[in-house]
């Protein structure tokens, strides 16, 4: 395989396995002018062999639609890739050692940026104090976001740069205090450093077979310059598509910035790990119910405004009280502008972790897309995980009920919330198919669809994310093991040639098996990644 700077008009891929509902036994595919032109058998491919611009011998590789990551923070992802990543630190002492090493290596950075610490996984469960961070950095400005990005610890030098910070606590900062220190830290990053981070994130995404990302930006998360710079970079350079959401209730601002929705992380609440997700009942390890940022009336007003403006609305809601607020607000909006118009707009809810049968039914009724992150369960689920610490085992087992959402007909779009969890599409599919709570599991096929076609449907495109004639030529080529079909009862069967099945095979993702390796990623017919040596 070889990379091209411009795509040929016609490309024939042959000699592999093509994952297409148009032909579940396809071994070849033709791409013409950035679209899928044909899929079919190896024998029929001979008719296309002459006159094409390029012939790619797949050598048995698997071709699938490229993944869509439906919730990404691109610049923060790039900063984690190029900067200080504490997600692997096994203890507070190790984290502080990494901070010292990073500070010494980045002597010219005005502000040190790091991410990923999780005191809940450390012996003793204690985050670093400000004095410890001051010592580790030699008194330099430092911003360290917790793994859920809803709280952070900082140094005294950074606080000195934040107006009105005299009363900030010595410990993890949340809510408005956190927003203030984050804005100050990110504002200190140079444009060149920001572009470097964005390019690193998109390059990494392409290497994983991700063909598009939904950037969830906003004034409490990044900046207008960050958002518009990312959209410009994606338009000018080969790489994954970037679809932008701007989380502000200013409709014209969102439209003017190039967003397709005033949506994404428009916060109704915070996160469970930081004790800021809004709950009906108190946390098991804290005497309060978290934080509410919006009420149902505010949700309703925003949904009405977005619906009438032809934009998507969307909200970050994790706790059961927050999800109920969203449902009540969207239902009130539907009563004002009409249920059909609200459903047609495909408004979104990000994360939607603590659902009940009533709120699941409401999602289906109102046409809400659940933009969810299966890796959250893989990281924090289980009897001894962070969810159980925060909520108790009973409530924790109810989180992330993907199977119930699918049974109710709720559209699912899978993402990572990177850098909260890494860009890892096949790992995400595995996490949904092998959820820690068995009754919440979905088939590999359903999870794969949610991570490919689901992301396109979430932006109102029903013609993409699948390899059929006429669809955009966004695809990835994989080196993988044997293809299998997962039956509804979760048994994994060997691939059958029974044409009545009509179901293309997918890799075996059973725990302990290796994940597919991306060999090539193509977006709109243009190759944006080729693995070296292929």
C-alpha cells in the first residue's frame, strides 16, 4: 500500500473481505470520485481491473466503514498525546515524579498542562496538594485535569494568573473555579502549540481507522479560536472529518463559528468521579447530590430556539436527576413547537449514563440520540470500580444500559470523550459487547454500527457510515483474525456461507483476543493514513 497526495478518480480494492450489507460475501470494492461505486465478488471485479487509477491488493485484509468518534475534545487529546499524561500513574508518588520530569523537560512552556490523574485508583485515594505540585514544578504554573475533566488541581503560580482566585480551595477545583483556571491555562498556550496538538490528535485518530470526529467544544471547555482553528485545519489538511458542536445557548454564536449545533458539552451537570453529576439521591461517599447547571425551563428554551433555527440542541447529562431535567425540558419544547419538529432535529444527549425505564422511553419518544461512551464502563464499572464507590453497587449496576436503549429504539452514537478515555474504536466496540453488567451488553454488530453509521445519523446523515454504492468513500483496511458473527444470545459462531444470514462478519473481539490493526484509512476517497511497511 502506498500513500497518495491526491486520490485517483477510480480505485479497485480486491482480494479481501468487504463489510457491506449490499453483499455480505463481498471481496472487492470500487471507489469512484470519493464515493463507493460498487461492492461485489472477486470474479466480478475483473470487469473493473482495466482503466482504474489504482488497484489495491488487500491480501486478505478486512475493509469496513471508517469509525466515527461522536465525542472528542481534539486539542486536549493532542495535548495529552504530546504532553503530560497521568492516566497510567499507579500512585500519587508516581504522578508527582512524572510532573517533576515533565517540568524539567518543558522549561520554556509558559504554563504546564497535564491530564489524566485519578486518585480513586491510587493507594490512599488522595489527590496531590498544591504544595506538593509547587515543589514538583519548582513554582511554575501547572494545570492538571482529573481524568473526567470536570475538576483539576493547580499550582499557586497558576492561581496567581487567575483574577479573583484568592478564595479557591487547596484541592480539586470544580464548577466555576475549575472553568476559570482551565480558561487561564488554555489561553496561555501558543497558537503554534495548539495547532501542533490538534494535528497530533487527528493524525492519531486516522491511524486508528477513525474517519470523522465530533468536536464537542464550548466557552467552558476551550475557546472560539481553538474551535475555529480546528475546523480550518481539518478543512485544509488531509485527515479525519471534523464536525463541530459549540456548547453555548447563543444560537447565532454557534452558527457563526461554524458549528452544526449549539450542543455537545452544554452542561446540565458534571461528572460522577468529581462528585458533580446531579443525582436524585446523595452519593454513597458524599453527603450531597451533585451539581445542577441548568433547569428544565432553560433546557426547553434552548431546544425551542435550536429547533426553530434549524440547529441541533444537545446537552451533557450524566446523573439521573440531570437526565430527567433534559427529558422534561425537551418534552416541554415539543409541546410548544410540535413533537414532529423536535424528533426531526435529532437533538442529542451526551453521556446519558444514569437512565431509568421512563427516561429511556422518553428518549425514544422525543427522538433523542444517546451519544455514549462504552469505555466508561470498562474503566469505572464493576463491583469495585469508581461507579460503585460513588453510588453503591446497586445503582452502579444500572449505569450505561445500552441494550435497553437499543430495544427501545433509541439511536446510539459511540464515542470516547477523549482524552477522558483514549481514542480506541475497536476497544469501544468490545466494551459495549462485553459490558461489565451482562444485561446491558449489545452484539458486536450493533456496537460496530453505533460507532460507524450511528455517528453519521447523529448529524442527520442517513446515507453514510456504510459501504454501499453512493455512500461517501470513508473506509478503513484492517489486519485481523477470523471473522465471526455474534448471535443474539452472545454466542460467537464461525462465519457461515449461508446466504440466508445476510450478515457480514466482524472480527472476534472476545476478551483476550487481539484487536484489529489499521493498515489504511481513507476519507472521501483520499488516503489519510497508511501504516508504514504496508
